[in-house]
C-alpha cells in the first residue's frame, strides 16, 4: 500500500471523503491525515526493534575513549539493539548503554576490565575502558528509515503519494484511525484496542524465539545465564561459546 492508499483506507474507516491526492493536497483535512500517518510511522519505528529495520554496523577502534564519533555513525542510525555490541578482537560484549551516573562512577574508580561498557554522549558512543586500537567492533542498530519511495530508496517519512512503508501498512492504518478519532474528540477506545492488539500480534511474530534450556547450560556451556543476560565475556568462561 502507498501513502495515498493508506490515506484512503483511513478515510473509509472514518467515513470521510477519499482524497485524490495527499502529499500535495492543500486541504487542511488531507494535511492532517498526512501528519498523522507519519506520526504513527515514526512512533512505531521507536516502539520496537523491528527485524525489517535492523542493520549491522562495524567500526575499527582507534584506541581512544570515543569509539564512534557522531559523524561516523550510519546516516540512518537511531539506537543500538541491546546485547548486540561486541568487541570481535577479544570476543567480549560491550554492555550498555549505561547512565551518566554509572559512567562517572566508572571514571572515578579508574575502571579497567575486559568487560567494557558504552554510553551515548554528545551524539558519540564512548566506552570504558577504551577498546584496543585496531580491534573490530560490531553492533546491530535500528534504522530511522521506515519508509521507501517508488524506487525503494529509504526515507524517514512518507512525502510522496507513491511512497510506502516497510512496516505493516495495516498497523499504520489502525494507528492513524485511533489518532484521528482521539484528536477529533470522538470515541476512540475501540480503535485503540484494535491498534494495540495488532501491534502485539506483529511484535510477537517479529520477535526471535527464546533460548531453549539444554543440559549444557548447568555447566555454563551455552551463551546465556538462566536469567536471560549474556555472559560477560567468552574469555571469562574459557572461550566456550
């Protein structure tokens, strides 16, 4: 579905007239629908680490505290997916992001450990302790670009009638209907329930399967503790995973 067909579906559900155009339409009602569609798309992008928006980034460490300067992050970078940031040179997880309070506490202690931690600050990604120069670090991140144009070029919003979303169009329709009803002061509880039900169904389908407990787990042979968190490092457990 395109931006225009999403807008028409919303119009059908709300008993409004179908717009002939949406992106270039100067009618306030059409402009309002355009704004709500993009509002919903942006919120959905922030709400969950959708597989379709997940990408891998890598960096070669310089040996300084700033592992990745803001200008060196991918152009569509939004946030790192938790537990995916690894120093491939030492096979250690770089955990985080940590809070400013914890970061400053580490600096006071002159924190020195193979189990590194990272923090966002000023747009940069900084680590403590610094990753050794030349070491490759890899991470998965959520892209900001949930929309595409007709040529499949990624975008952060829909601005042309033929643009489309890589996220569920049906979910965007449900969300836009709820936002419109709520803004108009009309009963919106049912629309909110439908929106959340659809969101939860899609999240459940998109999530990876839980790890299955094996007999090796009791000997620390698998990659996770029983509580779900990853081991601090391979080296700590003899490089067994």
